[in-house]
């Protein structure tokens, strides 16, 4: 019992550090993106969005699923970490060489010669990621998430200064490219200095085989998911205009930034904690259920609030030239609201060592997703965004289905757990609409909507005594008690 309480306390503490790191870094990045959007046009963002599709897909190979293998393995030691490090660096150098020589062909495909040099520079993030990936796995396994806070924030702040200065000086899309590379370089350097483990050039084929037997399925799963997620942007960038892709990408960025903050904080802590309890189905269900209920309770009002305040928010922060991204933003908010279900269920499956089941789910989800993309292809970029929402609902059902058998936590039970928070979030959003009819400016309207939304959601949580609300209040009281 004491061990359970200690694990719970450690998990909550590390989740707070991880959330603080993500919130701080993404908060700075969010401010920077607003400043850059004021300097840059939608087509500049569209150009960089195209480049990042390729680096994002290749980054999946950098991890190769081995990072999760190191976290999931019960007795991973220095030789395991060094083996993965050597393999990752080898893969990174090959990937960067391939991207370097393929850059002219990609530029020709999109009829933009400027993409060649930018892609070669942005591709350096692949090599940097090869070093950082193992450090991240070590930090996650040891639950040392305070390390992430300092490294990520340091890289983000320095990169922000450089990016804003370059945009102000008229470097255009290069400002975003430079920001990405500098951020990765400084983040990795700080992490390398502060983390105790240092890479050694040792390689064990036997250890590699054991780790890869679990990790290769996660690699294929991640590759399918990444290609599927980014193929919409490739299609929009090729068939439609760079401005369309810029609006699509900007509409996705707002909710995605917020969701990644919360989701990554939960995801990073949940897998190592669940892995330590992988043989106890009752504890696994309890952790999965608590994660789904609490994260949805936090995510739903944020996403609904963002959707209902989208127009004044975009007009105020990005200026009216970006109003074209509002419909995309609202659609993506609905999709991302359900991400906690995906995260918790998939982490439970990974923690129990069922990477085979993980891969099977990805194949099934992507087959249906491809059908939605093909249908949406003929109806424009906005319908392409809507097709993602359709896929999200289907994926939530698929991800939850196996856990009915694995730990007796069915899809309908999960829906029952998250429904109160989602319904209250929708009511909250509707209650904010009258503020837009009062004729105030964007800033006053936005402030009124936020105040109304917070009051309605907190009051509703208190009146209906939502479990997650009570849990969060207890955690806050506990933290205050410790400080005193």
C-alpha cells in the first residue's frame, strides 16, 4: 500500500513538472508564433509546413520504437541504452544523407526551388534528435522530468529570440527554419549536460534483438500514424495553394499546441508508471480510468472554449489576414478533444507489452482513414480537415476495444466516464456566445467569453460534483499543505 502511494505521489509530481515544461515551452512558442504570423504571410507558413511534413515522417525512424522499448523493459541497463544510441546515430546519418540528396527532387515536385536549401538545413534536426532521443528515454524511465523543464525552456527561449529577429529583418520562411534547428540544438545540449547518463559506443546484437522485437511494431505503428496525419498537408500543399496550406496548418496549430502540452505530460509519465504495474490488471484499469477522466475534464473546456472564441481570438492575435484559418481551427478542436482516450488506452496496451496489438490497431485505423481522405479529396481543404474528425471518432472506439479484454474497461464505460465533462464543456461554449452580440471590440469580447466560460464550467463542476473536479481540488490542497 505504501509503495502504491509513493508511486502515485511520484507520478503526480513528475506529471506536474512535465506539464510545467510543456506549458512553459509551448507558451513561449505560442507567443513567438503569434509574432511571426504578424510578420509573415500564410504562404510562408505553408512553405515551412511542407518541409516539416518530411522531417516529421523521418523522425519516426530516429526513434525506431526503441525509446519506448527502453522505458518498457523491466531491467534496462547501460548496455541497452548504448546499443540503442549507436543504432539511432547510424540511422540518423543515413536519413539525413537521403534527405540531402532528395531535396532538389522534392523542390521540383512542388515547383519551388527555395525548398532545397531550407530542407537541407531543417534536416539537421534529424541528427540532433538521434542524440536527444536516448536522453529522453533515460529521463522518462527514471521519472526525472525536472530535467526536461530546464532543457526545453532554454532551447525555446533562445530560438524564439533568433526567430523573431530574423522575421523582423525580412528573412521570411528562413526565420521559422532557423528557429526549429536552434531550438533542437540547445535543448539537446542542455539535456546532455544535465542528465547523468552519457552515451558509450557499445553495441550488443543480442540486446538489440530483444529491444527491437518489441519496438519494431511501435515503429511501424508510429510511421503509419505520422504519414496518415501528415498526408493531408501534402495533398493540400500540392493540389491547392500555399495559402490554403498556411490556413490549414495555422488552424491546426492552436489546438494542437494546447493538446500536445497536456497529452505529452500525461503520455510521458503514464507509460513508465503503467509499465511498473503491467502485471496488475486492477491497478492498470484504475490508472487508465483516472487518466481518461481527468485529462478529458481538462481538455474538453479548453477545446470547446477555443472553438467558440476562435474568430475574435484569431483577429486579435494574428490580424484579419488569418481569418481563413478559423473554420479549420474549430473543426480541429473537436478532433483533439478526444485525444485523451487515445493516449490512455494506447499507453495501457504498450505497458502490457502488446506492441503486436498496437500495430494491428494502427493498420485498421489507417485503412478507414485513407478512405475518408480519398472521399474528402474531391471537396476541398476544409472537408479534408473534417475527415480527420470523422476518423477520430472511429479511432476512439478501436483504441478502447482491446482494453475490454485486457483489463475489463469497455468503450461504453469510457464514454460514460468522459461524457459529463464534454457535455458541460459544450454548455459552457454555448453560454459564451451572447458576449459576441454586445458589439464590443475583439479584446473585450474575448475577455468576457473567457470569464463566462470559466465561471460556467467551475460552477457546473461544483453543482454536479464531478469526480475529476474534486480530485484536482484535493491535489491543489495537498500541494498547499506541503508548502506550509
